[in-house]
């Protein structure tokens, strides 16, 4: 084929032009190959992240919902999702579909948990000791509290540097006054006589001054824990135990537990360790450096928690380690926390071996009862106590912030938080009403009690008194003072031991439900079938695929696709312009040659063909080269994996590394796109060439 | 032209005939009258020269005869066909099958070797099998004395050799007419003479009609017909 030979020789003859077009084509093809491979691999891994964490393949929720379900969306406001009425019926109908493996009821919300500070915890312990009349323990706790208060007072001077404006100065003055009052010997001498007054003073005035008071922001998913753990194969208990079937219980997401519940200094040390393990140096990294600075600044978080014996022990160890035998504990702590690359690992060990056992490492311990305060759907505050059984993680997604954002709790507790009423609550209400005259009821609880048990909402449960429910409902008021403590235990003890049947669980509040499929590849068909099923059976639910259900996260993938398509288009355009220009120039240069061909009897079509053969040869040749380059890159990436540098990537990658796969059709698409681009960009110059008149052959060579 | 028996014969056998041919170009705002009413005939097997100084219109005339251009008025008949009446496509076909071109600057395809260059018009014609093509190309290259330069690219050949390749290319399709535009202008006089001798030789043995433009007196000495042009008009016609 002479045309091909001419094309090839022309390609070889005009090196510069060939180089320009070649580089463009190779890069273009490689980019398309890499882009396609990465994105579809990303899509797959993300699918496994999203599907495997909470979403399942399909989510169903009420078709009367005013908002769209967005499981990973930012926690702003409460979306109007309504609830799934008659969940058992919905589940039964959905599970009748041959491709549906399981339907897991869910509801998600968020709440702020006030993790009381160290002083609060000690005071609560003191109250317990008083109630039990344990004199020795009372004495011990009293000493500890007194030590903390004194430490707070001496540390107040250090705060002065940070408080500059007048309001802050005022605050500081009142703080100093209060602390001075609390550390007076007379206050402690007269402590037992004026026990109640002293306690209240400490609880209400002094405890809020402690620095480590913090809120924990919790996102929780109420679900059938048993079904959840069985159907999400990545689920694994890390600490503690699984919530027994049918019981009320709370499981922290391991990540939330380590990042939000842990002592801030320990948490930062963990972060630093992670960074150093990843090869980052403290000296060069701003963020890690800031963590060190924060730790040094917040050394009081440790100091306040150390009582007499503990502070002696810690001071001794630190003094020895730092070689400052006469150092004050506060100075020792500060210089100890000023870690650098050389001493970090040793100090990290000392921290966990010596200091950690003396302080409260996690504000909520496994086995504690967590009191969650949330705004119910009717708009009032409610508090619900629930035992923390343990922490869980999703295997392969351990470090993913998004996948690890949901803490799990049972449906019953969720219902209470949501504002639904069960028989227990009505009984509590009754008890409350009975005791109304003698129990001090705070504003919050009053609203809770008065409006919480909306009888209309509770209709289905009517007339089915819970046998295990307590009619006494005592100690309701303790909620007000102790958000996180054993304070609520007396009231909930029996509730917490109640085992609920599947039937009862189903009557909880179900806002949405995850549908786990047997064959994920039939997602779209199943989705359509479930939709029509809901319509024909009048289930009143709408079904969305995991991509839609995961809201922004799912859209992120769409954005990535758009970016890929856009960049391919841009490359296409740039190639079009550059190749077009070079080819137009080539046409000009070859005017006489083309004229000669025409004079010799070559038709216009022949000239057109000549150019197109040339450009498609170029496109195909370099396209293949680029394809191999891209494929090589992807194969290499596929074997070694692309590391997830941060937690968001971790979620997207569905694990610590993304192992992209490359499909033959992706390579062919890339080649097709690039050859099309090259050929398209030659159309105009080829047409121009075909219009060169044969007379041009006569032009003289000057 | 007289009405002698030879003259009549010549007219009857004219392979190219020009009837009051005019050709105007528009160059900017002015009309250039390149050919201003020319009539003559060229008989089959002639070795005809169109002579004249630069700008006299000889190249224009050659283009008209070579069917790469059509007249503004008048008629050009090539092998009996009026070129003004033919479509672009038909003209292309006419050039492909009946005409051969030799250019002043040789106009070989730079990226192809001698063999490929000569073979090219046969490929354009199509319908000739590989073996026959090869035979014809080899025979032509042998005839022009380049049998051992088949694989040489134009860049590797001398001017004379390039023009020989061009002659082979023009003749390989057995055209009725070969048009040569100042074929010796880019060659030294000795080589030029050899090229003229070669063309004359082919004219004699193959009876191919040659029409060339030139202002080289040595070339004109070989011509059987000479049309001298000045300012777009034939001022002298020698048989």
C-alpha cells in the first residue's frame, strides 16, 4: 500500500512535527488509560467502602421524605426523611425479591455528648461514696479533689498571659476568687459539716472551671445490631464485646473512640507516632509540630488528673528521664511533652507505661453508661442512657474517617432519642407525674417528660405493657447533673437488661433500611424492580442505589468522572489545535508535491486519503505507545498499590492502598479517543490539501 | 499554416488543438492577459517546442494543454476532447491516462525512491497487477539508464538522474502526450543535452508526442515544431 508507505516515510521525514504530535498523542493516550483505569478502580473500591460500611447496595426510605437521604452528608440540620411505616411489612416484601439477601433497619442522627471533666467524675464518685457511707473512700476522694483544686489555683497565674481583654480579665478574676475560696483550709475543714452545700459549690462553681471539659460530637446509627453485624461482612468488634442480641447497647466506632473520646494529649501523641511511622519528621512537618506545641500548652490536662500519689510517681520518673531531679511537676511535664524526633519513641513509651495508667485515658470507658442528649423530632431535648459495650471497626476501612464515623446503637435507644415512645417511657412518665411534687425537675426534663410521651405517636404500642419495665422510675433528676456517669444507672438498670424480641425491635423508629443484595452486578435491575414492588404493594418507600444514598461522597465520584471527561476534552481540543496547525503547515510545505500528484492524475479524494492515512498512522502508532505507557503505569500501580495518603483517600480507596485494575476495553477506548482526535484534527488540513490545484505543480523552485 | 497535403494531414492528425484561446488572470486589481488569442495544432508524434521569453505566456499555454488549467475563452482540444467542457474529475482522469508531465524542478516525491516514484502513476491508474507494474517500471528505468539506482531517493541522485526518473515516471503509463516545462532549465548544458537526446529518442521509438516549453536554443534545434510566443501571442510558427 503506497499510501501507507508515503505516510510512514513522511512521518519519518518530518521529525519535529512527528515529535510534537507524537508526544501529544502518547501523553493523551496514557492519560486516558490511567484516568479510566484509576476512576473505574476507584469506583469499585469506593463501592466496596460505601456498600460495606453502612449503605448496603440499596437504601430504602419513606417516599414522603422531603429531603434526600445523604448518609455521609455534613451533619447540618436534620433532614426531613420521615419514617418507614410498617417496617416488618416492607422487609417482608423486599426480602421476597430473589436478589435481596437482607434488609437491615436503620436510622441515623447525631448528638452532642458532654463528657464531663475529671473533676465532675471525681465528684460523682464522691457522691456515690457518700451514699454508700464508705468513709475511707470519701477521705481519699476528698484529698484528690482538694489536690486538683489547689493545682487549678496555682495554675491560674499561668493563664494570665493568654487573657488580654477586659472581659477575659474579669473572668480570670472571678476564677481566681472562686478557686481561692475552694482551696482555703477552712473550706476543707468544714467540708463534712456542710457536705451538701460544699458539694454543690464544687459541682456548680468549681468543676466548670476545669479545663478539660469537652463535648463529643457523635454521629450514630440506630440499627438492628445483630443483623448489622451479620450482613456487613467487614464488621468486627475491636474492644469489649458485641451488644447481646435484643439488648440496648452502644458501640463506638473505633476511630471515633480513639480520636474523640481519648485524652487529647494521648491522642496527639498517637497522631505524632502515626506520622513518624509514616516517615514524616517532626522537624519538617508543621501539623505535627503544632501538635507538640498544643501538648506542651495543655499539660494541665494531665496535671489536673494526677492526685497526690500519682503526681509523686510521675514527677519521679520524669525527673529521672529528663535529668532534673528538683524539677516541679508542671515544669517536668512541659519539658517532657516537648518531644522531638530523637526522643519521641522513648517518651511515647514512658507516657503509656507511666502516665496513662494514672489518668483517664478515655472519657468514656467500655462498660460505662453513656448518656446521650439529642434534640428529638418534636424539638425538645431528651437524654437517654445506654451502656457502651465496645468498639467496632470495618475491616479494610479502619482508617477511613467517613466509614468510621458512625457509632452504632440499638433501635430502642434510637427510638427514645428520636422521640418515639415505648411503653417504658409512658411508665416513666407516669412515675414522674406521681413524683412531680417531690422531685426537682429541671426545665429540660420537664419538657421532656411533659411532651415526650406524645400518646399519638405511641399508638401501636398501646396496651402492651413491658413486663421488665420499671414502674419506679426513680432518680430521674440525676440526669441533669451528670451527663456521662453511672448516674443514670439506677433508672435504666432494668431497661438495659431487657431483651427485646425481633417484633419489638421492628416497631422502633426505622428511618431508612439497607438492602444487601446477593448479586451486586444486578443492582440497577433490582433497584427498578424494588421500586415497582413498592408501588404495587403500597409499601410507601423509595429505593436509591448506594451512589445516591451516599450523597456527596457518591457525587464525588461523579465529579471525578466529570474532571476526567473535561481533561480528556481539553487534551482533545489542544491536540486538535496543535495537530491541525502543524498539519496545515505541512500542507503548505507540500503544496508543490501535492500539486504534482494532482497533475499526474491523483484525484482529490486520493489526496484526502493520503493525509488521513498519515494522521491515523501517527495516531495509531503513538496511541499504541501511549497505551502501553499508561498500561505499564497502571500495571505497576496495580502490583504495588497507590497508598492512601489521608483518611478521605482511605475511604475512597476502600483500604490502605488502591490496586487499580486495567481492562482491555479501557485501553481500546483510550486508543479510539486519541486516534479519533488525531484524525479529526487532520480533517481540515487534509481538505485544504485536496483543494490544491494541479497548476501548483508548475511552481518553480527558487 | 498552408493547405498543402502535409498541412492537411497534420491538422487531421492533431492531437492537440487550440482555437482562439485566451487566458486572463486577475492579480489584485489588474487583469493579466497571459494568452491573448492563440490558435494552433500539434500533430501526433511531434516534438514541439513553445518558445519565448519569460512572461510571454508559454507556461500558461502548457498548463492549458496539460489540462491543469482551462482557458478563459476559446477551446483547447486534447485528443479530441474540449477541456472546457470537462468536469474536474474528467480532467483528472484525462491527465492520468493520456498525459505525462516533466517539470523544471523534477517534482519527484522526496520520500519515495526512484522505483516507487516511477511506479506511482501506475498505482494511481490501478487495475495493473504487481508483476506487470514491476516489469514496466524496470523497463522504463532501464531505458533512462537508471536500472541500478532503483532504491535511491531523489536526494541521493544528481539533477540529471532526477530528471531521468521524472521522464521514466512521465512515460511509464504510455501517455499520448508528454508535457515538459523547461525540462533542462535546472541542468547544466551537457546534462541538458543528454536529457533532450533521451526525450528525442523516446519520441522516435515510442511515437509519443512531446510538447515542451523552453527558451534554450539548443533544445529548439531538436524540435519538429516551434511556436514562438511574445506577449501572449504566437509570433512565429515553424514546422
